């Protein structure tokens, strides 16, 4: 963990805003800490967009470089996570056409989040490996806009407000898009899973 002040030595981790301010002043280690904090969700998002782990890795690296040089335009006290994920999403879209990896493998990478996460997810209703795989394949067949809103909400654990910031839309639009995406997902599930209730848990 980055340690640059007396408070850090005493154990208080720096907030994103503090790291951003240090990075703006040329502290590369501070920016490195931000990269470490958000590399994993950035990669999973890029995989959802490109459907290629290799293309996703390139997109994430390029996005963090672009974000570093754009820190001067970052709005003070704005949340960093939606901002960086929006840059990652844009960069991944630019690389999407070059992705050639199999979709199933890529979706598995996107779904592989750290254990212990308690965020609601559509796959939580089907615990067995084979049914989880079928669910991921069904998600992969959704149109991109629906696939991404489900990915943001359930794979990346973003709140509706954060998704709205990433997409540049109102939170109400996120809610309606997610509801439509879940309805379409149910329709694409195999017969054995179609009856499984996949419910979006509400925030708060």
C-alpha cells in the first residue's frame, strides 16, 4: 500500500481524492495505488466489452495511461471509480472489433470476482457450475447495451448512480435498462433455468 504521509504510517489508507491530488503533483506511486485499486474491475469491464481477455488487458493499460494525463480535468471530489471505468469502457469499445477470443472463456474471466463478495447477482440463484455456465452463455447472447448494464450491476457491483455516471444517463434510465435486460435474459435461459427467479436486489 502507498505510504507517503505520517497518517499513512499510522495505518490510515489514503482516500482516492488524496491519491489523485498527489498524482496531479507528479507522485507516480500515488497513481500506482489508484491503478492497483481499480485494475481488477477495469479488466472485468473491458472483457465484457471486448469479449477478449487479451484485448481487455491492452484496453485497460491504455485507459490508465490516458486517465493519468487527464487527471487535470478530473472534477474535484467526484467519485473516481465511475470516471476511470468510463475511460476503460470507451477504450475497450475502440478495440472491440479486434477481439477474437471465444466468448465463453472471456465471460468466465469477467465473472471471476474475488470470493466473499456479498453483492447481489443473477447467477447467485444457480449455484452449480453447469447452470452458472449456462447463465453466462445466455448473458453473452444479449445485445451489448443489455449485457453491459447487467455486467456493471452484477459483475462489477456498481450502484445505479455509478452506472449512470459511467453511461452518462440518469439513474432511472439505468433501472429501466436493467429491468429489460433481466427480462430478456430470462427469455434466453435454457428450459431448465427459465423458471429460476432472477431478481435484482434493490440498493440500500
